[in-house]
């Protein structure tokens, strides 16, 4: 199958993951892992960088991450996002640079703005002495010709919580105490120097060992693997891949909507504010950066954990693997091993590699299924969570005059949480999505076609109109708890 990737970074990541998956299925990964860099980068001429040796070293580090291993030199070994050191050396080290736009003007405002004596004049234009520069940016702000370019590293610029710094060798360091695992640095690094650790090998080995491994696909899964690939087709392909069965996380989302709706009404009647808890990165943002707002987080588990608990209530020996567009879910799995939900998490990119390693194409299958309501299926869209919670409240016969703040992206989340912190938030319910647009724009999403949303809506239009609450009632005899275990 031919795959088209927008960037070479995603192409390389896919090639590495596919080779690792193929060897893991064959039981030869340990024996032949060292051959992968030479297979992907053959010959003596480099394809992307300065030399073939550096390219192969980057591939080797990627093989380690795809195999679930972490470099012994890692300064953030517990973080799901890791730094590929050999790839990190491609960024410009100096943030501010004087360009040819410098007119050597008489005002010399850049000189006056610098408090560190880092500006000097040579050969008819300004020059920055980087041994003195503190990268405050005052010179760039002062220049009337915009002649001083700001080349801040994209990973650092894209991090919404300032978790990225550079070490003494100008290699990226991730501050685990700040990182919310949103994956924006992974998406925005133009050299592919940041990547998420994978559970591909763990999952494949469990399947091969005959364990009862169940896949749980995120609400964003419709049309991800092709315009005609429904969740039913995806289920059939996953079973052929070796999974015992597949469940839709939109089912767990319905459980969350009902429980969160009931919980919100309790808060509302007391005059208290509440935030949703489905987005792992959003919850981590609150815990690490807005601890004063922790009391306002919904005590309801995420749809991933809810679905895992449902599956394990039906199949006590089940090992649950979440599959979706989110890197933060991997961190949730690691941090929440006692929650009784998902045991592992994969992205769509990783599942694609597993399919191609076994020559499986979901388009070749026929199957139909619907476990979640349309409201649960729309959890992946910004505004969808709050919409489903309000729908559940409406179905219960209650209709309070609720004000909702829907936050699309971490910057909007931070603004809402700041207002909540100081007691000036006018809304009653805050829906937080760390990714702009929702999970459907997550860092683990496959590159979407122009018609992706149209194809997805076409699939949703073919589903039935079951309600949130009526869907949940069918499973009442399972007695599944929807409260997080970390809630007192």
C-alpha cells in the first residue's frame, strides 16, 4: 500500500514503526533491530541531513522509542515525550539575528534598548554579541525596520506551559514538572527531534502470547483510515490483526456524559463551577499549573478509562489498548495503572504501521457496529463534550439555565482557568480541549484529506439516534464505577 505523508518526519516515523512492528510479529526484533537503520537509509549518500551516519543514528534512536526503550542519557525518563538528541542538533542556536534589513540608522534604537551591551556595529550594520545576549527581545521590538529576526526554537515556542529549555549543549530538555504531554512540541519540531514512546512491541507480544487483548478506538476513528472505513470495518481489521475484539470509546463517552451531567447538577445547585475531565492534557494543565482549580475538576473518569472499566466488567481477563489521536492518553495510561481502565495506548500512526506490517487494509473488510450515541461520537470535536453532557441533563428532564465556556486549545484553557482561579469566570461549566479543534486535531492523527470531515459526517449520518442515557441504561447490570480513584 502506498502512503502519502505531508512531511518526511512522519514518513520516517512510519517507516521505523512499521519495521519494528514487522520484526516484532516475526519474533526477530531483538535479533535484527540493528539492521533497521541500514534498511531505511541504504547506501552512503544522506537523504535528509549532513551525513548518512547521523541519519542512521537518528533512526536507531527512533527504533529504541518505537520498541518502548528510553535512552540512558534521557533527562526526563518518565516522560512520554522524549528527545532524539542526534536530531536536535539541527536548530539555530542563536535566537536573535540581525538581517540585511538593517539600515545602520542614526536612531540606533536597538542599541539603546539593549541592557546587556550585546549590540555593536560592524561593516555598516548592527551585530549581536551572543556571548552577552540574554534573548530578551528588546532589540527586535525597538528596531523600526524589523531587521532583527526572532528564530526561537519551534518546539519551545509551541509549548504552552514553558516546559522546554536547552542544556549546556543546546539540546532540548523537558521539565517533567511542567509538561502536560499535549504533543505540540512533537508536531512543531521541524527536525523531528521530539517523539513519543511507543507500546507497539508490548501490544504485539501480548497478542502473540494469546492474551485477551481488546482494542478501544477513540471517537475520532470514523473515516481516519479511509473515506469508507467505518468503525465496523476497523473492528474486523483489528480482529484480523490479533485483537480479541474492539469497542468504541464513544460508548464510554456516553457513560461519562451521564455521570458528569449528574455531577455538574450537584455543583450547579451549590453555586459551584466545574470543569470537564475527559482531556488528559487539560486535567494535567490544571494539576500542574492551576492547583487552586483542582477542586473544580469533575471527578468523572475519562472516556478511555470508562470504556476500559466496561470492557473489564464484561471480560475480567481483558487487556485494554486505547487507539486514538492523542499522546497524552499514553501518559494517562502510565500514571493511572490502578484505575482499571486502559492498560496501553497507541496512536493512529502506530496502528497504521501494525496494519501495514501484516498487510492488512481496513477497506477490504465488511462489518457494522454502533455502540455509542452520536453525542459520544462527537467527543472528539471541540464543544462536543459539553454538548453531550448538556444532552444527558436534558434527557433526564432537567433544563437549568447553564452557561458553558468551550475552550479549544491550551491558550483558551489557560484564560478560562485564570478567570476561574480569581473568581471572575462567568460560565458554570468549562470544557477544556488541549488541542485546537479537539482530539480530531491531535498529534497522533493521521494526515487528513481535504474531505475528511465530510466523510466523517457522512458516516455519522448513517448511525441511529439513540440517546445518551438510554444507551447507558443497557449496561446497568455491570455496575461500572465512573469515579476517578484519586478523588477522596
